């Protein structure tokens, strides 16, 4: 069985030119079923991403039993590496530990190691997850680390005046507006703010993720209903050390949207963003581009998200200075029904303040 499994995986990897990734059932003494479900959910996300070859789940479990392999978060790296190389023919092995929390929440620690070289994990990430949907989003965060990819390029020069003149984002520098920046969603005065830059170069957007969800959720609901505006916002409640995971940054983060922008077919675009913020490990702020199209059922026609790409903002000064990042994207290359796009500025962990400015999208070239 082991030899057949290894040969099948090796052949698949060679044919697809993708690395073989083996995701083992997670260690979970308090709730073994939780460890199984975590592995299965990560496997599902890996299959959706389609950047790895994955062994059949039942075959993988059989191979683990035959090898009498004990999966622990730490202390078994040599055995795990040998198993990945000799028994599976895998390029990368991923394992970890899950601990249940109150309700549907759980803590997860994830490790990944290559099947060659020193038996030392090259990825070690941990997070409190509110539910399995949060775990799926967590995959998006750590997948670039798993693949050893960077999804953003840091640039040292500001956006040129020529690029700004061709910018498709309304009020890209947040200078225009009354109670909130024109062309963007409303600030709430508790987690999102329209403020002056500390260097005197105009206005910018600021997110504060160190806000308790127990305070933010009711406030957001009142904002949504139009009962209040940012000027009515309450003072932020203090966050105790034991409450850090009960904050906005520990859950869905702060999300802030631009108005929609028309998309031209087959066009490649470039997004550039200035940011002043800290980050750590696999947690970093992101500027998402979301593409929308119309979907019609028997009753209605609605805009639906069909595409997304993000600009990863791993700052080098960790919030001491403003830094500029850029990347290209093509929203209609594989999703031709996209007609509009919008920017979502996203801040979450580590807890603190995130400053955003100069959000520029330009048409760069027609793709072949």
C-alpha cells in the first residue's frame, strides 16, 4: 500500500507540476473529532486553491496507521519528515493541534515542514478561530507562507503624478468629503476614522482593531440602520489582557470599502497602496480587490462577488513609517463576467491602529 501510494503521488505531482502536500489529522486530546474536522477543512481549502497535489484522505490515514505514526505538535519532526519522504513521496507535510474553546470556537496551531533538508518546520502559525468559516479564511492568510510566495512587492518610491492622474479610485487620497471620505463607505467613529496624517500630508483613513466585539457589533448595527453617525460614537472601552481575542481584530477585523469601479474585459490593472502599520507572522493587513458581476435567478438580478485578489502589506518598518506596496491583477482573465470592482481595506491582527492612504488603481495593459 505504501509503495503504491507513493508512486501514485509522485506521478500526479510530476504530471501536474505541483508540490505534493500531506495534511495529517490534527492532534486533539480533548476532542479527537475536532482534530479530524480541522484537517478535513484545511484539505478542502487546499483542493479549492488547486496549488498542491493531495493524497486521498483514507489512503493517508491508512498509511499513518501502518507506520504507527504519532502526530504531536512538537517533538516528532524527524519521524514526520521520514514518513513524508519514505511513505508518501510528499514534498510538504502539514500537521498541528486543535483545542476546543467555548461554543463553536477553537484554538489551532499549524506546522509545515519539507520532506528534505533539516527536520525543522518552516511554517508555524497559531490562531483562535470562532468557527470553521474562520479557519477557511485563515487558510488564505497562511497559504502564501506555505507556498513560500509573496503576493505583494514593496516599492520605495511614491506613486507618480502620472499614475495618480489616471487613477480609477474616487478620492484615492481621502482628501474630499464631509463627515466621511467621498467615494468610500462611512467611517463609524469606533473602529474606522477619517484623520489627519501625522506627517502633515493631508488626510488618511485609520482603523483601530483593539475594540471589543461586545461594543462594536451593536454599534455597527445602529450605523447600518442609520440611527447614528460617527460623531455619535461612544468612547472605546478598555481591553484587558484576557479579552484580546474578544476584539474586532481577533475576529473579522475592520473592513472598509470604496465605491465600485467599471471593469474593462481582458484588462490588466495595478493597485498601489500606502500604509503605516505593524504586522506579525502570517497576520498582516491586506488591500483586497473584489470583482462583481450580475447573477440572475428566477426572481431577481443581483451583484455577486465573482473574483478577489489581495495585496499583502508586510511592512518593513512595522508602523514607524509610511510604505508603498503594489501588485497587478486581471479580474476578467478567468472570470469574464466581472463588470465592476471595488477595494476593501482590511485590518485585523495584531491589535492596534492601521493607517491607509493613496489607494490607486490604474489600467496597465491589455492581456494577450
